[in-house]
C-alpha cells in the first residue's frame, strides 16, 4: 500500500495546481456517489458534466487529469448525441493516456471505444446484490479481497473484452464484470453505490417490474436487505479501486 499512499499524498500536496477530474453523469439518480466522497477526502478536484440536461461537454479532455463515466438507463446502442460526444472524449483520453474509469454504462462505453462490443447479457438481466468472482492476481490488484463480496448490479447488457484487456471480475449471471486496460478500468457493476442511492433505486419498482422472475433479478425488498453491510463491503472495494486508479492521473 506504500505506492497508494504516495499517490494520495501527491494529490493532496498538489492542491490547486492539479487538473480536475471530469465526471460524466447520464441520469438524475445515477450521480458519482461514493466516488464523490472519495474525491473530497483526498482533495481531488472534480467537474461534473450532465449532458442529459443539455449541458455542453468539453471539446477536449486535455484539461482534465482523468475521466469518470457513470451509469445510466440508456443503452450504448441507442447512439444518443451526448453519449456519442462522451465516447469521442474517451477515445481522446485513451490516445493521450489520460485514465478513464467507467461504471456500468460507463464501463460499456470504455469497452466499445477500446474495440469491444455491447451485447445482450448472456445471463439475462442482473439486478440486485450478487457476489463477484475475482480473477487473480489482477483482480486483487485493482479491488483487493473481492472474491465473494456482493456488489450492486442493474443491467441487461454486457461488454465483450477489448483486445489487450485483462478480465478482473465475473459473476454467476455475467461473465465480464470488470476489466483493466493499462491505466483504464471498466466495470459492469455499481461500485459507486451509497446508502442514499440504494434507497432511491430500490423505490424504482416500475423499472424493476419487467425484469422480475428472472434468475439474476431480486425483488425490491431484497434490494434493501442487509443494506448497511452490503454497502460497506462495496465501499471497501471502491476505495481500493479508486486508490489504484488515481495513480494514473495526469498531473
């Protein structure tokens, strides 16, 4: 952990001289969550972009230390204009070696930019708390002791692994849960989950209803079951992953 502590010290010591991290949000209820809490603790400057509200996105990512791409109910295959604009920024970031971290939809966008495909999830819809299966040693490098830890899922699509990517995590209902590609990290699950977000999402019964009855889908009450311990476990993995990811930030 010495290298991680050194990297976080660098963030704190640079203060106002460091470029901000750009965060791309796609839907009102799917904000940066735990990443925002982490960024505040380590004095990491951020700038939030909400393209779904019509906010103008940056023309280039050169002024940012990294890109954080959140989830959303839309599909990558919908080809929405603001999402396509984000893809161009992700592609530029990859070219310039500016680290990208993608959460659910964000992980799919990163995968597609890197040459992967977005397909219907082989195991069908996956909604709720399901345990991860870690692929060692890379999985432990990025997430620590993650094998068997439950994280929150809400998706019906999945990414194929881009060429050169390393598979980090799988689950019983989804073969590709997380991958790394050098300094970039793509995840299918919602490691940004907080107690506040969970409370909001578990009330979205109309959105949950069409998926009920499928093996990987939990009912609303089950989503909130043992919430405190589940969120704490997810936060622990997020803390580790974010600490690894910030090592690549452009200063």
